C-alpha cells in the first residue's frame, strides 16, 4: 500500500510540472499578469533561531500560528479544508520592501530558514518564488522537530516532527488561465506512553493536488474546470519490533465543471461535480456521488442583495437529496452590514480532514463508514465599523440540526484511540470579535466563540482570547501580549504569551517570544484537550517555550 501512495504522489507531481510549462508558452505580450497598482506581496525572510542553553528548562517549538501574521502573497493558496499547512516559521518584511516587476519582466525571490534549540529542537526550510512573466511558480520545503514536552526526557515519546513540500505553477494563454498545485505532508507525533503502551507514535502522510482551467470567452462569461484530489495514509508504529504497524488510508478525487454569467444586477452559476472516495487497506470501501447545482446573486438595490443556490445530489446508497441555501445581505450607512441565511446542507468529512486535527481518531470501525450528515441550519451575522473610533465589531450565530453527524468519544486506553459514532447533533454557535485601534500605534483584539448544546467533544464549549500589540511610529521596535481561556466541562488554566521585536536595519530584526508562560506551574503539563490531563485524553502540549529569533530579509 505504501508503494501505491508513493506512485500516486510521484505521478501527480510529475504531471503538474510537465503540463504547466507547455501552457505557459505564448507569443502574446499581453498574456502576462498586469502590474498591480499597489504592492501587496511580502518577501519571506531568512530566520536564525538562537537559544539560551544556560536555561535548562526551556522548551522550544515553532511559534503558535495565531501569534504570527500570515504572509500576503499574490499566488493563490490552497483552501484550509483541502490542504493543511504547518506552522509558518519565518517572518516576512514590509510590503514596501520591494517592487513588483513590470509586465514583461521576471523576478526570482528565495529564502532560507535555519533554526536550532534545546530539547532536540531543529528546523529549516527553503522557498523559491518567481513573479512576472509566465510561468509563475512557488516551491517550498520546511522541516520542524521537537523532542521533550514539559519536563519529560528525550526519547520518551513526547515529540513531534513535521516535513512539508509544496509547489504551485500558474500560467496564462490568451483568455485561458491555468494553475496546478501539489503538496506533501509527513507529520509524526509521539503517543507519550498513552493507553496500553503498545504504540509509540502515529505517522500521517498526505498528498494533496489540484489543477484548474478557466476560460473567459467574454467579460461576463466564465467557464471553468478543476480537479481536486488527495491521498492520506496513517501508520501507527509499535514498540515491539516483531509486531506489525497498523496502517489505513483514503483516496479522494473530485472533478468539477462550472459556468457563470455576470450581469450588472444578477450573477448566475451552474455547477456539476463528481466525488469518488476509496478507503484501504484494512477496510476497503468505495463511495461515489454526483451533484448538480444552480446559484444566483440578485442585487435589489445598493443596500440589499439576495443570494441562493439549489441542487440535486445522488449516490447509489442514499439515492437523491436536495440541498439548498437562501440568504439576504443588507448594508446600511456603509458601515453596518447584516446578513441572514438558512437551508439544508449535506456534508461528509474525509479522513484527511479529520486526521489533520486528530490522527488518533479511530475510523476503521463500522462507525467510520461513509455516511452523509444531513443538516438544517439558520444563521445571522453583523459587521459594524466605526472609523472615527478605530473600531470594528463582528458578530454572528448559527443554529443547526444534523442527522448522522460524527460524534467523538473520550480517549479509550484499551484500544489506544478516540472512538467515534454517529448521532443527531443540535448545535448553537455564537461568536463575537472586537478590534479596536485607539491610536495607530496600538491594536487590541478580543474574541469569544462558543458551541452550545451538542458539540465536538475535543473542542471547548467556550473560548475567550485577547491580544494587544504596540509599535513605535518608525516601526523600529514593538511588542505585544496575548491570553486565552478555554472552558470544557470546567475551566482550563489560561494560556499566556508575550513577544517583542527590535529592527536593527531594514533587513535585520530580532524577536523575543515567550509562549505558555504558566505551563511550569502545571504539575502534569497542559492537556491537549480538556481542563486537566486525562480528562478527555492523556496527551499534553509542549509547555513553556522561550524563542529568540533573528530575521534576515534577502
């Protein structure tokens, strides 16, 4: 089975690299992308990590993704539901640090990443970008490893390792745009001696790929085709060298064709999609479905828009189903927007999506069969901007009633896994986010998210987070602090962090980060899920981390 996944991975990547250069050949000088009016691309940077080895208890890991702003790059990134991207371990310079090449010219940018720390922490990466004349592309590799969570010794199973390779190529030939993307992820997590102690680690290998072709015969008409696929394999290694590792996997392929017609007050669309899912080797199973849908956006006035879609979905087991959505969006006084929507949707999470969040979910039993959740839902949201006070308020809520929804159970020590089952799920999910910048140098952010009634067991019932960031007027130095509180059946200890930076020159910056400051006060470590270790699972987080980085822009 491993050779099958490797063959599939090699075929998809070679096919992508072989097709893209052919489509990029054109004699039309206008085929390349135009020069945007404003630069919104940020160059990555070289990162060098320095550790104070005199402090014996320091734990080092990648910065939490919530503490690092995502880079803004013109190249399209994969959707989060299709492709998992690990923690970004390098910083990026300001948008004005370079100039996009004029039409007809090409520019290459490359970055390198080096990192080292105590507790066997090591990281590195290489990135290469090409902008301007077709073909445009991006190639990246990254590695991150850490061994020794909280106060546990190296080699005891308290470790994590992530390796990623991804590539994106895009080109334009007249009225046709083409792009192809592929990514490989291998992630291994130590099982920390949990349960029976039979298993040592869980290894997840994923290959995601996509290709799209868009043709615009007229300005108001768009015809498109895309192919999205992924393969995933999970291998649970054993401590006994004579025992066989446990492996399972899934292959997903989804071709889709669509067309849109955009008029001044109406936008119409038609979408045809085919889904194929194949599971092996332990539990061989095949699933197929075909769906056809139509959608429309109608502008009734400058302040009111109605949107909706309706479709039909068929598969051999569940026969026909009819999803639909209806929504209304109203904008008042330019700074106040209200939206209301509702309908019936059908969803079927893939193993790739579920194992991305928690690889120890047991989907090999009857409960892990292919099953489509039918969910009635209704929701509302509002956004209120108050420019004179530098404030933005965003709030919303949704109520849903799902049949055949996936339910997770507490970690079972006897089988060393999170068992899953299917059932009826009623959920009410309010959220509120407030951003306030009283002066340009100060930014405050506060968020509350909640899942009331039924919820996914591994998610908190309530999550409160707050952050504050400040920077001097010349952007030479700054810093911030953050806090987070999670409430399950009881309140988990707060998660606190601090950071600061000093920019020596335009290309050199030093950053100090303190993560999970309260972790040393927790005798048994911070639980990955729940309020205390053993509440929902035996797994713990890395703990307190001190990071000193030097960011160098090339």
